[in-house]
C-alpha cells in the first residue's frame, strides 16, 4: 500500500500526497517504509518557518510570499498548524482562509494540521510532512506554526530559515516571549507596520540582536511589512534569499541539516527505547525484582538504573 | 507506534451569499465533538472546495448554502471529487434547502441534507456516525 501511494505521489498525484500526509500525521505503522522510499528524493526543497504570536499575520504573509514565489515560477508547499482544543481534542483550522487565491493553483499544496497536543508528536509529524513535500518536488516549503510552546520551536528548528512575525504591540511581549525563539529566528518582521510603535520595537529588537550578532556571524535583519497590502513582501523575500545564500556559501546549510537529521534520529531512538522500557515495567517480570525494591525504597533509583542498563542489554536489540 | 484516527471535516460555503454564522457555529460544535474542522471561507467555487478537500484529505465535506443555488453547486462538488478519485469522501449539505429538493440532491451523491429545521447536534451526530473509516 505505501509503495503504490509513494509511486503515485512521485508522478505528481496530489491525492496520493494527501493520503501519505495523513499516514504520517497519524503516525501509522507505514511511516518507516514511506520514509525509506522517499529519502533518495530529498534535499531539493528550501524550508521557511513562519512563527509568531496569534493574529500577527503569519497566514497573510505566507499567502503573499507564496504568490511572489509563484510569480518566479517556484512551486510551493504549505503546512499550517493551528492549536488543538485541550478540552475536546478537536480543532478549527482556519489558516487556509487567507490563502484562497492559491486554491486552484496546481503548483501550491496547502495542508492544515492540528497540533494534537502530545509533546513531540507534532514536530515529528510536521518534519515527516516537510519531507513528503520535498519528495513531491516542491521548491519552497513554508511552515506556519503557532508561536507558543516548545513543539513549535522544534518545528522551526527543522526549517532552513526561520522568520518571527511580530506586531508593533509586541513591544512589551518580547521581554517575556518564549526564550529560544529570539535566538532561533533568522529574520524578524514587524507586520502591521501601519500601526504605531514600529520604531520603538525595531530599536528594542536591534539592541537585543546586536548581542547575538557576534556568535554566528549573522545579524538578523528587522523588516517592516503590511502584509494585507502586500507592502514589504518583496523585501522579505529578498532577505530570505540573502540568508539562504549566506547559509549555502558558508556551509552552514549543510551543517544545519545534518544536525537536524541527527536530532531526529536521537528523538526517534529515545521514543522507541522509552516505549520498550515502559512495556517492560508494565510487564512486571523484568529486572529481577529491582523495580519492586525501588518502589519500596530499599534500593535507590540511581543504583538500580545503572544495574538495569547493564543487565538489560536486550534493550539495544 | 500509536495510530490516532481523527475525523477531519471541511466546512465550505459555495455560492455568493455572505452569511457564515451558521457555518461557524457548526465548526465550533464539531470542534467540541473532537473533530478537526478545516474552514475555507466564504464564496467558494465548487472547484476550490474539491481541491481543498483533496489536499486536506478530509473524511467529510460539509457544504452550506443560503443563496438557493444548492441544486447546482452541491452536485458539482460531488462530481468534481469523483472525477479526481475522491468519491469516497462523504458529502453533506445544509442551509435553506426545501424539502422537495432533497431527493434530487441525494440522488446526485450528497448523502445527507440538513434543512432549516435541523439542529446542530443532529449534524454533528450524523458526521460522527457516517464519516468513512480509513485505513
Ligand atoms: N492592519 C493590518 N492588518 C493586517 C496586516 N497583515 C494582516 N492583517 C490582518 O490581521 C488579521 C490576522 O491575520 P492572519 O494572517 O490570519 O494572522 P495569523 O498570525 O496567521 O493568525 P493565527 O494563525 O490565528 O495566529 C487578518 O484580519 C489580516 O487581514 C497588516 O499589515 N496590517
Ligand atoms: Mg494563521
């Protein structure tokens, strides 16, 4: 089944692509085979991560960047993430509303994803979806995330260039904004620049960024946009292109991608070892009574853990 | 690995009427029932709806129309989905649908219709019960 779907997807069939995306999203047992089959096709696409607080204009900017890339003859894949309701597990995925101009363009594939709550799960699925879009042949992949929480950071870490979208009112918020994203963003955009407070935020940002400058040789530019009027979009595209060129020329692009793949492997191993361990614990029989002794408090967990790792070498097989 | 089956529904408004309050209320009710709802906005052409449904790999398409053009627009969406190999997607419709239009719409492949008298809860229940099971 995955073999056929992958085959069809590689001929440009959007329905097959969509089915594969669903398989990856629900972490189906077919994922390893799918990944094995598409891996030879990977590496062509360039991935842009768009993040920022709710309502900042991420979808509008994604839409306009897409329009611009299409004018240049590039194909685009979009992954737009919205939050899952913690109460019901349902979600309303509305990012598409801002992207209507592309619905009938066969060169644009848009996929809405719900964050589905469980930690790590979203980023794992999103990374898989990025790969599918790459294998499908997209030139550009844009990932729009919600700008809060750790999983989003993971996803943008999978991008080649990460753009943080702020609005003039974000001035006070940048002090408290999730540590990490300020470090991870390659470009800063103040959208809704038609409103007051742009200069102040720009100054504050630039001050923060100067400190960072020295460390990786890239001083993230701060741009102003009015996405709903298409103002500043060409400049944003230029800035992304400049960053991309810089990453390529310095070899950082290859290094980043290597690091991401390495991290992905680590995450996967961790997850699978964890599952095996949990199953063993639930089983109750393993570990020659050590587990019970820890539970009773007669053996300390550090000693037990060391002993278990030595005894439990079948964990690695 | 865990396999999570979650129903995905596309809510779309074909036609020219500019009222999406009903569609939004339904979207919220579906979300509260644990369903993932993709909302595509007002004034959608059937081709745009079919394309979005395929890209999003939804299980169900819910069409809402208040302009009276349902007899043309709803069957067209079904037809386009079938043409693109997505005839297994469940299509349901709602809005100002008079009783006497229902048999014709059902014959064209719109499997359930919810006219002015239907409750949101009925629609949610129907979708939960009839969403196709996928592998
Ligand atoms: N005044 C002004 N409004 C804008 C601008 N860009 C976008 N908007 C509006 O801001 C609102 C939110 O835009 P979105 O693109 O949906 O924002 P978002 O960040 O994707 O929102 P979420 O995905 O819900 O977090 C929309 O009504 C846009 O039309 C801008 O530059 N100026
Ligand atoms: Mg958005």
